[in-house]
């Protein structure tokens, strides 16, 4: 094994991303811009642009560009005025969402175990946020100093989960063959889809494990807790 990719939300960081965190995030961001735009209209356009980013298949566009093209194209707002506002939100307000998360005690040991094994480690979190938001969540989880070779964000990636191109782009960036890489995550679709490009997968079983379908689309090579992963990586 030459590389281990770790999902963040629900894997290394204790958080219910879909039922708890995203609603808190959208509400706080909507409140932050309420003096500039109707909150309902803003949130509608924010979600539409996010969906456009996730479904984008133009490899020439970063996720940030795909989001901006849709958001500012739909609203007609001036990006030169709005982007500094978004940046200020991540600097001043995003950190206040920390109470919606909790530390996973085996997160840092899991990452360190892979690094100690000589593997390149990647923070393979769905790149729908800017790097600043990733760094906040890394600090909340206590693994901000881990030696990640790559942290995926909407500035440096051109696809999102569950698009297999997301994983192929990571492998290209770290110069690793699929068969030499392992994806570790709690989402049975978004993380295990890495198997479709030839990677091995480890499904994290915890209170945040996401099974999206009644029938399994992808079978993990391994599954268990992060503590189980620490034991496993020593044997690979």
C-alpha cells in the first residue's frame, strides 16, 4: 500500500453532515448576507450552484469555477463584491459551527498509523468547500498537523464525490496507481465508489455510517471502526 485517502466528515471528524451540519451552515451563511440579499433567494441560488458544482463534468473547470459560473450567472451579482464577503464568512463565522462536531479519538492515530507505514496520506473530503473551511474542520478534529500530501478543496479539484473522476484526479496528483491506494470513509456510495477505479476501500462503521441504497452498490474490501483500521494498516 502506497497511499491512504481519508474522508473527513463522519470519518475523521464526528459530524452528521447532512442532517445537522449543512443546515446550520446554510442558516449561518444566509444570516451573514441577509443585509445584502433576500435570505430565501440567496439560499435557493446557493444550493442550485452547489448542485451544479457537484454534477459538473467539465474537466477544465475547478469546482470553485463551476460554482461561481452558476451562482453569479443565475443571480447577476458582482463576483468582485461577493467573493470577499464569502471569504470573510469563512474567516469570521464558519468557526462558530464547531459545536456541531466532535473529536473522533482514533482519527489522528489512524492517520499517523498510515503515515508511519510510509504511505502518502490524502484528506479526501468532498471538495465542495474552500480550503479555509477544510482547515477549520481539521483543527476541530485535532489532525490539522498531520502530514497530508494533498487536501482536496474546491480550489484544487475538478470533480466531486461520487464522480469517479474525483479519485482519478487525486491519484494523478499524488502519482499513485489505483491498486496501490486505499480509500477510508463512512459513506457506502461516495467513498466506496473509489473501488470502481481500482482502489481498495475501507468502510468506517460508526454512528455516522451512510448507507444510501437498500441494495449495496459497492462492497468494501474491509470494514470496521477507525481502531480496526489502525490494526489493519499495520498488516498491509
